[in-house]
C-alpha cells in the first residue's frame, strides 16, 4: 500500500489547528459532556478550550492513552510509572488504579478503552519489535487480569465495537488491524486479522457509525479510514509532517460527533477536520470505581 499514490479526501488546507503549545501530545479522549482531553510526553493532561488548551494535571511520568468514565474521571496509561492512573477533576487527586496483573505487571501500558460493563481493556505494547505485547483487562472490582497473549506485535490503540461484542486492536509492527470476540463470560475469543497495513505504523483507532474505522498513523503522517467493502482510504496526509506530524490517536467529537481530532506527537498541536457523512459512534461511559492502589 503506497499512501503517496492515493489522493486524500481532506486537503491539507482544510486541516485546522484546534490547540497549539502542547508538549508533543499523544493520547486523547472525550468525556460524557463533550470535553476533550489530551496527554503530553512529560505526564501532562490538557483540557482543550476554545482555541487552545490548559494543563489540568500531571502524572509525573509520560501519558499515552487517555479514557474517561461516566463520572468524567480521566484514566491515563503511563509507561514510565508502568501503571494506569486516574485523575479526578473535582478533587485533583491522581490515584494508581493498576500496575498490571499479579503475574503480568505492565511493561508499556499504551491505550485503554471501557466496555459498557465497566471492564477496562488495556494494551501493554511490550518492547519495540520484541513480540512481547499483550492485552490486559481491569475488572470493575479492581482486579487486573491477563486477557489475551495473542496480540504480540506492539498492540497499540484499541476500541470496543459499537455492539460491545468485539475488541479491535491496532498492532504497530508490522502494521495491521485485528479483532477479538468478547465471549459472554468476558474472556477473549480467537484473534482475527482484518487488514494488513504495510508501510505504516498504525497507532490510534475510532469507530464510525457506517461500520468503518478511522486510524491515525505514527508513520507516515496520515489518517486512514478502513471498511470491509471500501478497503483503505486516505482521509488526510501531510508528506511534509507539519499539519500532521506523527498523528498518534484520534477521536470523534462535537455535538454531532462529526469532527475528528488528532494529536501530533511530532509537534505541539492538535489537528481537527471533518469528512462529509463520516460520524463517530458514542463511546461507553460506565460509572465504575476501580479501587485505588
């Protein structure tokens, strides 16, 4: 697959800057009230405001993936602290939710996503090209368990399917999209490869209402769309790495979920754009109280 030979649906001049001055932003999430939060490479958590961003917290490590629960609390994957941390806006407290399972401590916790039942699925990417990645799950009672060892090639961004029956995972090296059924007992079904993405380092994923997924790529500087019947499309691509610069993750936001926001770890800003007819699916926001540790 050669992205350079494919025409993007969104031209570079149609890409907006939603916020600037962030410290190499990577993770991004949207709370139930529509607020967008972004992470930084020195542990920052930023809240996007009109035309900019304000830092609201720091883990003291390095924040990668972010997720929100039904109470608007932010869960951060921190590979420096090798933990999942939770920031509570009302108290400004940052609590450790998990360091991993008793027999499977986190190595590189990278991205997390909630299911409707409060289970929080986390990709532990492992070490680059060492094929030691895995997926863990934090149960609503706070127990962390290994979920599957079948995704070893740097599992990265992940998302629960809109029907809550599957977990879709991007594996970064080599680039591919896979999925796992979520069995009725909560265990993982067999891994299935949906599409190979050669020549890319896919990072973040978001579901659209038409059954497609949006995929942000660390390399090249592009945001893709994939659907079974459409194959791979290029939504946006910046060969100069300026408007898009190592885009790492993506979310749909706005009152109609028709805007896409993409943080750029290669620079200091969040990029925004829309694609006619492309609308996101609502995320799951369970109200859970994973015990702090």
